[in-house]
C-alpha cells in the first residue's frame, strides 16, 4: 500500500536543497500534468466530432456543447492528475522526470493541491452535466479508475498496474461521444478499445527507459518485475491486438482503413526489430516516439476523413 503520509504536509530536506526557479504558472501546469490534459483533448474532440458526424449534426450548430465537453473533460483530468501528484509525492523524488514537481519540492503544500484537485473535478463534472448525464457519469468513472483503481490501489502493488491505468486513459473519447449521444455507438467503443490497447505498449516502452527509476521507487512495472525480454513480448502482443480494430471502422472509409493498418503494421515491424537490436534503450525510445506519433495521426485522421 502507499505511504499513509502521502497526503501529509511536505517538508523540505536535503533532497530538495536545489529547487529550480519556476513561475506560478509553470508549477500549476506541472500539478495538473498539462501534457496529459492536452493529449486527452485530442481523443475527446475526436469522440465529439465523430458522434456529431454519425448522428447527422452540424459541428457549428453545437459549439456550446463542444466547449462544455472539452472544458469539463480537461478539468476532471487535471484534477485527477493533481491528486495523483500529491499521493505519489513520497516516491516522485526518486525519479528524474518527477523529482522537481512542486508537491515534491514543497513549493505548494499538499492540502492546497488536494483542494485544487477536488475543485477541478467537481467543476468539470458540472460542465459535463451541461451536455448529458451519460458524459458526466463516464467522466466520474474515469476519475475513480485513475485516482482509486490506479493511483491508490494497483500502481504500487501489481505488475498489471499499466493495464488498470489504461481504463481511465481510454475514457476521454467515450466522454466526447456521450456528450452528443448518450447511447454509445459501436464506433465510440472502438475508440475506447484503440486507446486501451495503445497504452500498454506506449507505457511499457517508457518504463523500459526509466526502469531503474521505477525500481528505486518500488513501482512494479513490467520491465522491473519481468525484465526486458518479457516486456518486449507484451508490447508485441498489444500491438497485434490493435491490428483488427480498424477493420471495424469501415464506416470511416477505405482511406482511413489503409492508413490505420499501415500505422499498425509499421509499429509491429518496429517492435519486431527490437529482437535484433543490441541497444534495448534505443529501441524503447523509438517505440515510445512512434507511439506518440501513432496516436496523434490516428485520431486526427478520423476527423479529416469525415471532411473529404
């Protein structure tokens, strides 16, 4: 279980004598993990756009709904990330990429971050309620799965923590779709499954690159517990799971099917090369970068093909 003092006050000690100079805005953006918020905006917007497209609604006629959904989803994600930062501040100082978070350095006290996080979640859910009840309920499920199931339960206990965390990461397109149509279409669920299957190979590649940091922090990530060889096998299996999904999205047209298949095959080919490369870290970096490009191209393409 996590340190019971994880929600306690932060005190500066020898680990934090070299606190980098940052602005209040930069500290706030670090608290809410702005990178995660921004990336999820893409998938949420795609869910909105496709729901409008398949229900025969014009985008410009529903700008208020689009705005409420994007604001609401962004706020609940930001609030969840803020709470995650507080909960993990007892281990974040052990990792290079998280050691300078304001919850670690003590620049912002934990009780203020908790208040901020809860407030953002509540306001975000209210915005989603301005669209549909379904969108708000799905948003709440995302919060519970990220804060409860992932952060407070599985992250420090089970090697399957990445898979558990993938639930919350796959929720944003469902929120977007539900804001337009509470009766989720099969297309909405396919967006969910694409996001769900994309996350393990993405985060396993990251975990390979940061394996020693995760080991020091006591986080049972797959590379830490099972090693690189097993991790590579799991990455390949999850990419293989992505291969058939575009074929269930033929309503988006042949151009999208071809593009999505090429993206999947390209990722699989890069993954298989990993068995021959001597430098595991270089391979993991390539896989991580490809995964980021994959997600952006895939979801932007879903929007573009409906405009052609």
